[in-house]
C-alpha cells in the first residue's frame, strides 16, 4: 500500500511517499480502506522529532481517518454493530497517512449521514479532544462562558460550534481581523484579535468584570498568567498544547482566592478504553448535532496524498507547510484514491 512516511526529522519536505505492507487487524480492531486522512498539529510535531509515536503505535503519522471497513475482528464488530462495508471515521494513535489503517473498534464512529470522507476525516481528533477537555475536564455547562485560544484552528472551529450548540457563550481569539470574522461566522459571540488587543482586558470587559468560566488553551507559556486573571470564580483552565512554551508563572494566591482549577491533557497515549468512552459520548451528544446541521465540518484545504507533481510524490508536504503557516481556517485533509 502507499503510505506517507517521515524519512528523517525536519521540515515538510521530509515527508515521502513509500510502500508498506497492508497492516493486519488484531483482536478488537478493524482494517479500514482509507478515503481521507486528517492533518493535525501533533503530526507536524512528530515530523519535527518533537512528539514520538507511543509504544506499539505505527511510525507512520496520522491520527484520524475516514473510509470503509474491509475486515477485522468479526465478533467484536458484531458486538459494536459494525459490518464489513460500513463507512466509518476513526481516531488512531498513528498510521493514518496510508491507504489502509488499523483502528480499535471502540474508536470508530459511523460517518454522519450526508458527509463525505473528506468531511468525516476532519472530525475524530478535534471532536474527541474538544469533548474530553472542554466538557469532561473543563465541565462547561449551558449558560457558562468559554474562552477559546486560537479559534480558527481545527480545535478552535470545533470548540466554538459545539459549545454554542450546547448553550454556552463563546469568546475566542484569532490573529487577524479576517480570522476573527470567520470565528463570528461560526457562531462565536465575540472574537478578539490578539495582535491588536489584550485578550485578558477584553475577556473581562466582555463579561462585565466577572471573567470566563472555562479557558481552552493551546498556547500556555505567558498566556497562563493572563488566563488566571480573566477566569471567573471557580473557573477552569484546560491546557492542551504548549505552542507558547512549557514554562509559566502565575499568581498562585489568585488561584486560591478564586478557587480555580488548572488542568490539561494529551490524548494520543491514553488507553483504548478511555478513547472509546469519549467516542461513545460523542456519538450520543455530538453526532446528533452533526446530523441536524447545528455543527458542521470546517475543511480549509484538501491535498492528494499521492501527487506525482511533487518531488516527494505526496501532497503531505504542502499540507504541513500550510498548517505551519497558520493561514488556514479549520482542517486540512489528505485524500487517497476514490472517496465516498
């Protein structure tokens, strides 16, 4: 099968088209013929040598796919209500940049009615991450206010839509007026251009000094101190990436006085049972929103995985370069062969 592999750690040009054996599904797994693969920030970090695959996972990058079940553990599939030929999207710990991918059955979800493989491939990583962190860890409730750092990222466009659909107020940050407008179009109540405005000052102003209830932070670093300042009493800060650095200083006395919770998580290395529980929650809580059109996939660009016009033989290098440019709004997706 064709795959995209990391030939050596470095820039986007190290991604190369290669040939690998088709993987074999084991107990509790299915083999998926991949129609499309989502691109995510962890893929970029893995390519740069900063985020190794967990033990036992494929060294091929890619954390989410959509396609058709070709085979697998028949008994486990029957228990899950899945059959050969079903269209699914799945969260995987690696191996997503390939024509065939093995996925745990518990991490597979049916492709929502009316969605293409490209749209479906944009869902698992961001939807699982948002549900686990904003709603499970952050405990966001209807009527509360969520601050999303980086509203036009794949995570950001997902968090805005789900939070709004479930009754929360959403404030988000973005790096340009155009991106702020895109956030508002997705349903955000307010969008702050962090290059021209102080998000701490604006978040407090927009909440009449009360502060926000939950912050979804992909920056960390110096942002943490400002987030502590703009959280409401009993507020929750959830850190899911450290693009601004791993070191942070903040007012610990303020954390005590306001009874704040500072938490965070990574998803990739968590056990299948943990991810399967998130999948079940998404199926129950979020998939109906997709079916009703209240939440929609946001796909910015699509690249052919196999692209003879590129020196690497793949469009993945272009996809990664686009992600690193931060010019996209929503998800970037690779396509393989024929998509549904």
